[in-house]
C-alpha cells in the first residue's frame, strides 16, 4: 500500500515538474541573450522555481546569479529573499556553510535598504543556521540579532528563533539556557495553537537529554510527549518518537526493547504515512536486528521493501545513510563482503561530508569487521583503531556535557536557594515594618529576634543541603568513572585483545617468530591495562582473594617488601561497595609506590562484629596531611576520602615527615 501511495504522489509531483523542465532551455536562452537586467532577473526567477527541489546544483548557481544581479540593481529585498532560500541547499547539499555566510553578509552590508522586519530577522536566522556548522557561539549571536530585528507581528518567527537558539545552547552544553529557550518556543507555539511546532520544541528537550546519555530522563519526557500527541490527535508524529526511543534502547544495550519499539513504529507508520527518513530508519534497524539473530528471510523482506521504494534516497542524506546501514548488514550476513565494502565506503564519504561523527564511527567499525571477514587483518586493525578514536572523542564530549549538566544543576539549585533567602529577607522586613507601626519598639524587637532565628535555621539548612549536593556530585563522578573504566577495559579485552590473538595465530602459521614475540608483548600489555582499569579478579576470586592477589603482585614485581593480614570479607559488601573497597586499597598502595619511597609496608584487613577495619602503613618519608590535602593538584587523598564517604565509613591519616604513614579506614556492617 505504501509503495502505491508513493508512486501516485511521485506521478502527481512529477507532472508539473516535467513541464517545467521543458521550459528550462528557453529561459536559459533568454538569460544568455537579453541585455535587459529586469528580463534577466525574471528569467532567473523562473529557472529557480523550476530547479527548486529537483536540481540543487543548478538552484544554487541560479540563486547566486540572481542575488548578484539584484544587488547590482539595488533591489536588496529581492536579494534578501533569495539569500534566505539559498542558505539550506548551500549549507547542507553543497556542504559550504561559509559561502552561505558570505552571501548573507553581502546582503546585510546594506540592511538599511531593507524595511521589512521579517526579512531582516530571517537573514540573521539563516546566517545562524549556517554558523551552527562553523561556530555555535556566532550562531547564538545571530539568533540574538534576529530577536532584536523582529517586530511583535513576527511572533512565529520569534518562536522559531528560540527553538534554534535552544538547539545551539544544547550543543554547547548550556542546558539551563537551552531549556529556557525550548520552553519559550513551546509556550509561543501553544499560544498560537501551532501544535506541530510544539512537538518540535519538546523534541529538542528530549534530544538534549538523549544525546548526552540521560536516557532515562529522555524516556520520561518522550512518554509524556507521546501522551500529549495522542490527546491532540498528532498521530503522524508518533512513529518518529517510537523510532527515536528504539535508538536510545540500542545505545543502552536493550535490544529486545529496541525491537519492540521498532515494531510499534513500523505499525504506526503504515497508518499515518510519516516522513521517509523515519520509514527507512525503522526498516534498516529491523534488518540489522534480524541479521544479528540469523533471521535472514525477515531481513531480506525488509530490505526488498526499501529497495522497491519509488523514492530518490540521494536527495535525503539521513534516509540514504539509514538504507546503507541496513543493506551493508544484510550483505555481511550473506557473505557478500566486496559489495558490502563498497557501500560502507560510500556511507563513510556521506558521513564525512555531513560531519556526522556517529555515522563515521559506525562506518569505520563496519570496515573493520568487513576487512576481518575478508582476511585483511592489518586494515581491520587500522579501521578499528580509527573507530575507537572517534568513539573516545564522542565520549569525551558527552562526558564534558554530563559534567556541565550536573554542575548546572548544582549552580541552579544554589542560586534558587539564594533567591529564596533574599525573598524571605524582603518579606520579613515588610512584616517588621508593619509590626513597628503597630507595637513600636517591643514588636520590632520580637520580629528581629524571629528573623534572626529563621535566618540561622535557613543558613544551617543551606549549608547541609550544599554539603549533600557536593557529596552527591562527587559520588556520581566516582560511579561514572568506574563505569567508564569497565567499558574501556571490556573494549580492550573483547576488541583489540581478540584481534591481536587472531594476528598472533596468523603469525604462528607464517613462522614469523620476531613479530609474534612483539605481538605477545603487546597482548600482555593490553591485558595488564585491562586488569588495572577494571578488577576482573573481583568477579573471579572474590574481594578477599582479589586484595591478596594485588598485594602479591606488588610484592613480586616491585622493590617494596609488603606483608598482609587479611580476614575473609567475602559477601559482606555489595558488588558496587566491593569495587570501592578494592580501589581504596589499590590507590593507597599506588600512593606508597609513587610517593613514599618506602622499603616496607603492611596491609591489615580485620573483620569485627559491627565493622571492618583496614589499615595500610609504610616506613616511607611521610608527609604533612594538611598541606597535602589543600594542594589542588593532589587528588589521591580527596578520592580516598570520597570513596570512604560513599561507603559511610571513616578515614584516619597519621603521618609526619620522615616517620612513615598509617592510613586507617573503618566501615560499618
């Protein structure tokens, strides 16, 4: 049914275009032959209407000619209209946002000739859209200028500007400002009953959470949006929301939930005829799912649906990337590696042209897998390394945004508390003034006493709340750090480690002993780094044996003589708490090796009825605790203290210069 509908729409759309296309040579002749500038401008206008949406290269070329000619004729408003229409194809299809900015700048240079506030505002919006690909801060400046130039009658364009500025703030990690702009846009769209655009504003907030890894928050907001869509009858947008939720489930590793969301999105799409990017994305993800579960008949059925579409995917980069994802996965599953390789390289070219990091990363991962399947292990490792470099870059940006988000929450709550205190002070002063009028001195004294007590109480609450916020922030960082260590360790072990083993086996077959020795050394280094990043021995041996293993490793591989008295503390703590116990001992021993210059050390773990006591001592040079703790560059002691607080324990440090150090940790049972 879908294919028939698209065919009909295609024929209807093509009917007038085919007639237009026949006129193109005629208008080109007029353009070339005429000496009259007005006639040339009219011919260019006709050519633009006939190449719009059908030939982006021609449309761009004709638009530039029109703008130059209109400026020469001092028809600046006509030039402004064409510059506004030119920005999108020039920035996106030609991937040349700087040229778009230059052209708009040439029009704005004579903005005093433009009297229409809407045109002026739109020029700044379009320059801002182009700047989002170049410099987000400049884009925000452009949106600010747009808001200054719009008049009250341009309310819909003002709402659009808030929406676009919110997107830019979100990409910069300015989450509070982004949220304010999204909410302003939402309220203005709601006031105008522009429910479709309300959806876009709410989607901006959801995307802000999703792209920075706050998937649970994104789901809560998305569920609320889906309920609102249903109540407003905006069913045509539902498919896209279920598809986006499926993408989030994929990032969370929830493949079964991803599959269910895709099936729901597919069913709703058939009913509501949503946009092509979503349609292609749904079927592409289903192809990937079925290939991974070896259901090749189902995968082929969905691939044929996409291949039989009467739709030119090359005009829609997002849809084309989704299609290539699905087809490459199917070709890989059916061992058609050479064809899969060509399509993956094509996908990489598109992704690089559009500057889409996620798509570039997935392309390099695909290439790594395909070269591995083809037996070219060197290229497989090279592409795998590039993919992980991009992945780390994406993660670093996401982590920076996550930290900015938590910092923003902290600062916002702090500012709100200060605002409440100021409001309370004003309110109390007003009451004090009224009481003074009524009861003179006695009433004034009573109110002042009350004010002092309330202020003292609120100050205590603020200090307590501030301390809780700081501790929560530190604990979130520790958890995030441990999760990332686990992820990198797993990637090293399962990804690079496995590829190195394959290379080693190939080298054994070829008899290259020297290179094999180098690979063995590299494998051992990867394993050592992986073990340091995440203590797998905790899962394999338990916390007690893991501690003993770490102490033995230090004793055998360093000059430090170390003794131990370790009671069995298995199954005393939760798995998460065991990791923190292990890290406390590991980091304490690491500090001894790095800084203490000690000859001997001792680790004691004692289990009592109500608590666990851990003691770590050395005979090293010691240090001044107060001086070391105040040093902003010294994070070791601060990290130990944060982990101790996380376990609701107590930490005691006894140290003096040249007399050694004793670290004691007590944790309640």
